C-alpha cells in the first residue's frame, strides 16, 4: 500500500534529524540541486543519512564486545549521460553542501551557467512496510546480554558434544532523506536487527561447525524464547549432522536444493545477471533477451521490495522511488531487469525501485531486494524420492558468479547423498559448479514449499554491501557439476 500520511511523518522525522540542526531547509536543497543542473546535468540528487548501530557478541561464555556507532553525512551526485560525478561529506552545513554541488557539476560539458527553473517540491510516493522505531532502544543492555547468555545455555544443554558457542546481536536505526532535481523529496526510517548463532561440536577429535540466525525490520522483542530456541536447534543440528558427514562424491549428477536460504544460489547465479547496469552495457549473459525463454517452464522469479518487515524490503529505494514487486522471469520467459534511475533512463525504461547504496558515501546502483522463485506443485518428499543417485543440498555457505559468462561456484554447508530416493548419509565439502542460465533450463521439478530465508542475507557488489532476502521452494536440477572431496 502506498499512503501519503506515513510518508509525510517520515519526511518530518528525517528533516528534524538531518536538516533542522544544521540550519538547512528544503529550499536550500533545491538551490544546491539548481546549482548542479545549471551546467546542463541530466539528473542530480542529494542523499542525507544518519545511522545508529549497536553490536554485542558472546564467545567462550562471556560477552566480549559491545559496540555503538553513529554515522551521518550527505552524498551529492550529478549524472550526465553515462557519467556520474559524486561527492560526499560528514559535514551537513550549507557551505559544505554548496561546495559539493559545485564540485560535481564539473562533469557536464557546458562551461557556462544557464538558468534553471526550480521545480516545485513534491513528496515521493512510498510504502509503509515496517515500523519507524529505533530497535536499539527496544531492549535494555542487561536484557541484550541475557539474550546472548541464554543462547549459549540452550546450545550447551542441547548436546554434550557442543564445546563452543558464539552469538552476536546487532541492531541499526537508519534515517534517510532524498532530494531529487525534479523537486521530489523522499524519506525513510529503517530499523534492522539480526541475531546470529554459531556452535562448534566435537566428537572423537573431530570438530564441526553449525550456524543459524535471523532478523528483519522490527524491534528486538522478535527474538522471543521460541525463536531463540529454533535458531539454537538449527545450529546444533547442523553441527552434529556434519560430525557424521563423509566426503562428497564428485561429478555430474542430479542435485536437489532445499527451500529457503538455498535461494542464495538463485540470487547469485541469476539475480545479479538481471541487474540493469550489466544489461545496459551488454556484459550480462541475459542482455538483450527479454521475451525469450531463459528457464524451464514453471520457473517464475521475482524481486519484491514490498514485503512487510523483511530484511531486503524498503519503503522507498535510495533514490526516492517506491519499491515494487518486479516479475523478472515468468514461466521461464525473461520479462525484465531490475533498474535504478540512471540505467532505466539510458535504456528508455522506468525505474523499478531497486536503486540502492551502502551509505551516503556510496553511489546508488541497481541492486536486488528480496529475490525468490515461486513454488510449484510437487511435494519436497516426492522430489527427493525421485533422485536415483545424487545430492540433496539443504544449506549453503558463500558463492560467487561471473556476470558475463553466468558461471557460478557454491559451497554446500549441509548436504546429503541420496540413492534410489533414500537419504543415505550427510556429506561434506560439496561444491556446486555451473552456469546460471544453463541451470535454469535444467530445473525439472519445483516444490510446493516456497519459503524465504530467516533474515540474514547481505549482498556485496562493487565493494558495497546491502541487506537482502532470498527464497525458493525445493528444486530438482538435472546434470549439475559437483566438485567433491571423495
């Protein structure tokens, strides 16, 4: 839902934090943007941000670190054709803002000033997907420490083989204000929390690790007893499973991916290739293929920044555009790319609400929000039972992709060897190697159990990290290469 009242409330809140203390008004922002546009820039924007972050971590039974930081500043950008000039400062004074505006406008070819009519200020449309609260204040320090101590106690009590527990709690309150050259003003107040649990289990001299966690855009009360117990159970079960894991066999085989977090493979192997910048430059394996079949029938992939409370969601993107539910692939046919303002303009398309940046000190670019595949009609049990000989991978560590070729490498942190439809034993050291575009065509069964990850994803691109969500149902992929250790 796009509503005006919460948008105005967020704008007022952002102005009181980012403009008022420094004697700035919306007319100052329009004047600075007018200075940039007077030299003939195609577009310009100002991005004000203040972020309060807190982190606590427990190791060896003690809360070893507690950190708190405040960062604020403004990013000033001018765009001319394909060129971008960018300056940022942690000084929010008018003199500093004007200085940055004069610096970035040199990108244009025109040396002389021209008159620019200052557009009327208009409030951007935006969504209301999460509360505008400060999650840091939703629990006091004593309760935060107690929460981490509870994680350790529960993990140690679950199994005597658990020898070490590490837990981390992070909370962030992010307030942003965007002013664009067309007069648009937008703001967002973004809470974000995360609890992470890692355990090490030991048996007969062998040590294995298991991890879990979750979070989203709400207060710390989300981590109630049941939620904490579920994270602990998952981490301990993963570590104990890996204690019995055998070396993974190698070769080309049928691979079944579990639901939820394994969607990170989809995010890397397909999602990055559908970002507008790579496609405008023609460097993606999906460039120029809109309307063509790029995946098996039944494969529908969405990027949706409009899901309530999700880690990857935003009320507005970092360029002041409301987020959208974008269909990227529909029943195997490529329907579109995810766009920021600059790439959309250069490609003659509309922005999709995917202009994102790590902070005021970074330029925006097309980035994913919550990327997932829709479910099919098969039960997960039926899919696993269909494997004659192959791998069932239920959890993944990291991975990477080459955008141009579409080739990816992924390491499975939890996987099982399956023969004649029966799970035989857990395996360790399995690496999935393949091509994103090819793998999409090899999907032969799609589960009815689509789910999103628990809220732990962070995506890196060109040195910038942003929070994201991933998801998928159980999937069967025929003929994927597994690099094993057996």
